[in-house]
């Protein structure tokens, strides 16, 4: 009973037919039943194992089937029978050639051709699959079909006959003159194209020149910034001691002024503005209070140095360094330009918010569109303030001789000018400049007298 139940659970393997065990003469190795000699031996071994109908051999049968699963191969094999038949056909063909017998030769040739093509066809298939993708094969056949279709269309639609008839009617001798005209027209077109190419070369060369100029400008800006940074570091090392305190002996001040004058002559307006902002915020342009022994700057007790507008000494005195300078459109906010000589300087469009211009010489200067919000032009009251004098000292309490020299200065379209600044400008700028002050100078006396 046990053996019967076990035998009923065992799956009976499918018998192998004689056709499966006998391979074809021409095997491409790509089909499911196309077996190589190794595959045939494997199936015979599996058949022998399946003959053992016992539970112990069932697992071995399954493992053997999974292990000996025939692998698909792209190679093809030709059987001995096909080779023998091909050699026999070749022999018949040669015999027909020797005997000069048409029937034997034709028969041998036909059989040889068929057998040779049958043996080569799997190799040709693999070669086509390796060299050409399905899309390439499709496009190739499509192009051949298109060419054949066009030839058939011309041949069978009568279009070819019409073209031949039209060609016979043309007077080809008269067409020679027309060809000369077309040749001349072609030469004209070639000349036009040559002119166009030359013009494009000029445009491209011009664009390249512009780009090179822009690159040169950028390089100059970088070089200028490096020069300014070196100046900042040099001035800081020159006027500061090891403890970070200001130490400006007379010769050091002279060297600092010389370096400043030299760098002002080698930078543009934007570079000058950067240097002025650095010197102003560093208090190097501000007159500092000094002791009466060594001339050292005195601290003010709140973390800075005490100012002395009347008798103080500046670390760097600008003097005439900025006379005639072009500072248009620069940022000069909170700069200390007091007592500087800015004769004929161009300050158009400058941002002069909170700038100190007391006792500054602005004779014949340009302040068009400048922002004068909070700018200091004098000290003291506006009624008593007056421009600086060559002979009289300034009085910073009353404002006498503390004001800027603004004769013939152009105030056209200045922005945010305070009323006190407008009164001072109208009183001391002269008749030529009074007409340029926004808001007019009606009711304000001309104290300059000219």
C-alpha cells in the first residue's frame, strides 16, 4: 500500500519521442528542440533517471533537470549528413563539368547551391542580428521599397514619357545663351556672398574687440583694487605702532601724504572715493588734538581721538591732491573733505550725505544732481557764517570764516538741500551760481557782492 501511494504521487516524466532524439541535419541552435550533442546526452541521462520510479530518486531527477537545462546558443552546427550530401553534390557538379553533361552539371549545381545556402543561412542570420538593429533593417528595406516605387511610378504613370517628350522639344542651342546668363548671375551671387562674408568678418572682429576691451577694463579694475588694498595695508602699518595706537611722526606723515598723492594719480574716480572713505572713517583726514611736547594724538576718553578744528594736525592733509579731480557719480558719504582744495572738481551726481565741506575750496566746481542731504558747509549760525579767508583764522563758535568757498559753483538740480545750506549758497556763491540753486534765491542778499 505504501509503495502504491508513493508511486501515485510521483509524476511520470514525459516520454521522449524518436524525433526529439534525432536532430535535423541543419541546426541553428536557436529553437527549443534544436539540441547539440551535449543536450542530447543530457536528455538521455534524464530519461535513464526517470526510469527509476522511487521517492528517493525524485529529488535527484528534479535537480538533474534544473542543472542540465540546455542553454540556448547563438552558434550553429552542421551535421555529418549535410556535409556528406554537400560533398556529394560538389562531386556531381565537378563530374558534370568533366563529362560536359548539361543535365548532371545543372543538377549538381542546383543541389550544391541549395545545400550551401542552407548551411550558411544561420550564420547570415546571426551576422545580420549582430551588425544591424531591427530599426536599421526596417529602414533599409523601406528605402529600397521607396526607390523601387519611384522607379515604378515614373515608368508606369507615363511621367517618364512626358519628360522625354519635353526634352525633345527644347532648343538646346538657344538654351546655351540662357546658361551663360545663369552663369553670370551665379558669379554675381558669389560676389554678393563674398561681400556678406567680409561684412560678417568685420562684425565678428568688432565684437571680439569690444569683448577684449571689456576684459581689459575688468583686469584694470582688479589691478586697481589690488593696488588700493596694498595702499590701505601700507598706511595702516606706517601710522600704527605694535599696540595699535596712532603713532605719526612728522616724517611718517610726509610719507603717508606722498603715498596718497601718488595713488590718487593712478586710480579713477571710484578708486579715489574708496580711498577718501577709508581715510575719513579712519580719522586720518580729521584734525586731531595734540600734546604740546611730542605732538602725539590725544585720546578723548570715549574710545577715540579728540578733534581740534582750530589747532589740530591731520595725519594726511589732502591739500591740492583733488584739484580738478573727476569724482562724478561716486559715493562720498560721511567723508571729511574740510579744507581740501577741490577747485574745478567734478562732483556731479555724488552722494555727499553728511559730508564735511567746511572751509573746502569748491571754486568753479560742479555739483549737478549731487545729494546734499545733511552736508556741512559751515559751522555756527548761517547769518554769521562766511567763507574761509587767507588772512583771518576761523571762528568755529560764530561761524566766521568757517564756510566753503562756493563761488561760480554749479548747483543745478542738486537734491535734498537744506534751507540753511540754500541760504548760505545763495549768499556766498555769486550772481552766476545763484541762478542754478533749486528754489531760487529771492529775498536772500548776495553777500559776495559779485
